């Protein structure tokens, strides 16, 4: 698995659940945060500027191994399918370079005011194609 972008995912004490491992919602939080930080820092998305935003219409995660605090993890990010108004983000949660969970988020870009689908903004599409397409 190759991920052109990775971000640190330091686990926290309160991420563990009663079963002694990271709760599944924590994986989703890490993936969602990685996507949105990348969009803001690398693709120029400004969620407060009234421009088109990406909203999640679908997400999934498959777990191969368990993690727990104090594991130091990473989130890998790449673009899968890039359509007219949507992008499928493919993500991996990695421990020591080994994928322990694989996730998928589908974002549809919508007008900030009407929430109707719009084409992916050109600057975001260019950043995706330049940095995240394999």
C-alpha cells in the first residue's frame, strides 16, 4: 500500500475503550481530520469562506489489527476515484509502516449555502491530481 501523504496519529489515553483498545470512532476521527487538514493546508480549502465544501456521503473502515494507547500511529491518504463533484479518499492506519486498518470516505463537493453538488473546485482538483493520485 502506497500513500503519498501521511500524518501522525498519536493516540490518547481516552481513546481506549472498556475493551482496552482504540474505539472504532477514533479511527474515523483520525481519517476525517487527516483529509480535512490536507484539504486546508495543501489544497487551499477555506471552510469559512463560503466556497464549496466537501461533505461525507459514505465512509467505511476494515480492521486488520487492534491498536491501543500509547501506540504512535500514522494515517496514510491517497485519492481513489475522482469524479466531477466527488472524490473517494483511501486511507490506511499504520503502525510501524504496517496497515492495521483501511478506510474509505466519499466526499461530495457542495455549494456552502445551498448544499447542492457542484464540481470539485479547480484548485482542489489540481492539488489532488498533483499530490494524491497514484
